[in-house]
C-alpha cells in the first residue's frame, strides 16, 4: 500500500507540474493576442508585462511546490513523522497537551518556511511589476499578527477537538464536526469587527454620491447593507478588489481604494451587482452547506479509519500516536481533495456566470461589467490566455476574456460592431 499511495502522490504532483508547463507554453504562443473587448485598453507593452508577470508567478510557485513535495516525502515516507512522533510523545501523558505539542510546532515550522517566499513575492516579484507598496515594517507587523492570530485559533481548535475526542470516544466525529461548524460561523460573524481591522483601516466611501448609488442598487436587489466602506489596500499593494463580508445583519460592502481609482461609478456598481448576485442566488449558502457536508463525511471517515487502527500500515510505518495518525489522515484526504479539484472549480465557475447574469439583469449595464473586468485585468496584469485544460481544473472564475466576450454578447454587440466601436490600437 505504501507504494500505491506514494505513486499516486507523485503522479498527482507530476500532473500539476505538467499543467503549469502547458499553461505557460500556451501563454508563450498566444500571449500577444488581444482578446475581443480589450482593444482600447491593452497595448503591446502591457501584454508583454502581463505574460512576464504570469511566468514569474508560476516560477516561484513551482519552486515552492517542489520544496513542499520534497519535505512531505521526507516526512511521510522517509521516517520523518515517526522520528518527530518519538520526540513529542514522551513529553506528556495528557491527551490534549500532547495534541498541542504535536501540531503547534508544525504550524510554526510551516510559517517559517513561508517567510522567504513571502519576502520574495512582495519585495522582489511584486515590486518588479509595480504592485508592492508595503514597507518592511508593515510586512513584519502583518507577519507577527497573522502568525499569532493563526496560532491562537489553531490552539483553541486543537484544545476543543482533543477534549471532545477524549470525553466522547464513541461519537466524537459528530461533536467535533459540530464544534468546527460553530466556530466557523462565529468567525464569519465577528471577522468584520475583530479580525479584519487588525490589518486594514476601514472608513466610509469618500466618493460623493457613490454610497447612495450602491444602496440603491442593493435595495433593487432586495439586499440591506449596513455599511459601505473603503479599505486602505493601497498601503500594501496596487492590486484591486471588492467584496461582501459578514453574515446576517452584519453584511458590509468593502471596496479597495485601488479599485475606486481604477473604475468609474457605473463600473463599481456593476462589480457590486455581481457580488449581490452571489447572495441572491444563495451561492455562499450552498457552498457553506457543501463544505459542512464534506466536513461531516470527513469526520466520520476519520473516526472509522482511526478506529480500524491500521492507518500507519498504509504508509509502511510502525505504531504511531493519535496525532501522528491524524497527519496520515490529512495526507490521504489531501489526495482525495486534489482529485476532486476540477469538480469544485467547475461549480465555482458556474456560480460566477450566474452572478454575471444577475448583475446584467439588475443594472442593465453588461458593458459596464465588461469594461470593469477589462480594466482590472489590465491593471492586475492577469493572464488573458490560460490553457483551457489548466483553467478547467484550477480556475474558480471563467477566464477573463471569456467573461468579457459573454457580457458583450449580452449587450448585443457582434464581433463586427465591436471592431467598429473599438478599433484596434
């Protein structure tokens, strides 16, 4: 069985590397082509920078993936997990404390391994392409806050889960699932007030009249939004975005200040109408339900496999502790998750298309949404030519060129009309 799982992991990793190569090769062939609808906003230099940015991102991603793969292979298949388990297990007889001592060092080790890549991405790659605005001091502050916050949450979740397992060994799978579900919902509720302000400064939208227009569009969609805010994203990056946050009565609209600099009022409204489409189509609720259903199945599967007692044999190990068995389970579940990635991506793209359709019906401005996507693609140096297979497996959104084409067709523009209205530059 060890050879089987090792082979499966290597095959999946090799497939991911091949798809990345295929995607870059496709970009090399088609990277100088201007998609329909982008003619007035892209020039040859922007296309070259977009291609170079995509290549640079993929290169550092490949290096990180190779390093992660090597570390995982050593840890799981070359005795690393067993050696680590022999160090941790004798430290305490407490079931709960043993779980904390086992997983918290792994959390901090992962955080340390991520530091060089974060530094390179922010201060080399992102700076080279004109995106990074973060100072070293702000980067360090974010690192310390996010690491401390993450460690606190991990410790609380571990303590709760191990306590439940210890107190209810015959049915812990159900109670652990319920505990995680409640914590997740609680974090969604309090995040806008307790977590997000740790990193960003929020204030009312400054552009005159925009908040009233936004409330008008949201009211037309039947959504009540408590606050419309802008966030100082430009302190960290020139990338742009907008999103809904919170649940229930604490829903808020948050606009990056960089987005407000890029788009006009009609385009901002179109983007937010798209986000409103996710709420009205109950996409977030559906995804939450699916995630909790998957988590419930995973908890029960974990319960049955741990009760079996032979998990360690699947990877050719001797007897290991309960926390070490959880690591093995995590590896096995990650294989299933990787295999199911195309399904999740397809469902997400379907939801994005539905949200685009809702936005055009709500505002009657498909061209405004199209031009907003064009501008964001241009200013974020997005890859406009992903390989179809790569996009089918990994893209949570339809490729930008495809979305813009669909929106222009909704606006009733034919290819000839588009060429007349927007002659190539």
